[in-house]
């Protein structure tokens, strides 16, 4: 797995995941939507931690700088 996520992408995903997690924890989002968003938040945290997004590869995307 080569990195395909830059620092800004990773930070934004982490922030979004934390906001979703907070909203889910407080009950502001619930039901099916809450479950889907909670799963998305976990995926965001995992992809941010490893700096690799599997969806970027088939799309040919990378948010890393030129040197990485």
C-alpha cells in the first residue's frame, strides 16, 4: 500500500469523523442514518491512520505531494 493521502486530507477526514462520532454519541443522529454515518466515520479514521484510501486508487487520485 503506497500512500495516496496528504496531510490536509487526513486532518479533514479525522475532523469529520470526530464530529460524526460526537453527533452519534449525543444522539443527534440515530437510526439508519446514524449507523451509516458511524460506519463512515470509522472508515475515515482508519484511512486517515494508514494514509491510504482504497477508493483513490481506481480513480487515479492522490492528495500527496509530488515527493511522496
